[in-house]
């Protein structure tokens, strides 16, 4: 796994959060315990690479669920933007809004100056897979917002790791 620096390590418990989804329903990470959870952080809704990534996840959703995983998309975009994004691309999983940028700080994945815009901090494109107890079992963090995750690697990880497992 080509992973960049992140304060969150394999084996650590993922920090709890509560964020609004695209329908303004607050979602707590702990609400998803009991199943594996994929946290897919993306920099900006409706940008080309983020759209490709979320659509790739959407297209694999049945397979990911067959491996016992929930999916949460997370960006710093507001919930109204995320709703339009989810509707435009038929995303049938929660797309959460970290508009206060607290979660990306907790997870150590702040990308400073998105598109060279001063003071515009977004999420680094990142994927964390949590086990049923909320511990990080897989992590991939990119410093380059144009690089998509390795979807085959994610599926293979889920396929090989039933229940709680170590990476």
C-alpha cells in the first residue's frame, strides 16, 4: 500500500465522529459498528476524479456489501452540495459533510490549499477500512488528489479479511 503520512495507524481505534449526511441526518461512526466500514474521504464533490471515485464505489457497492462492509463517503463540502452530488450520480450510500473540517484533522488527512487556493483545506483522498469494532485494518492516503485508490486491492482486502483481522 502506498500510504502517505497519517496520524491514524493500523490497529488503532478510529476516532468517533458525528456528521450530517446528504439528507441532513446526523450519522455517528459508532452507528455502523458490527460490520466493516469503508471510510472514503474525497477532496471535492463534482470534481472529475472525485466523481470517478465515488461512481466506482457505487458500481462496486453490492460486492462491497457482500464482503460485509458499509460505505461512507466523506468530504468537506456542505450537505447541500453533497446531496446534489449524490443525486446527480445515484450514490446510494451516505455522503457525509465534514464542513467544520474536524474529522479530517482527527484522522490526520488535511490537504492544505486545494487547487492552490490559500486557506482552502480539504480531505486528502483516503480510504480507511474499519473492522466490526471500529479499529483501522486498512489505510490508504494520497498526497496527490488526482490519484484514485486501488479498488481491486480494497476488494481483495475485504475478501481475505472476514471478521476482525490484522493487516
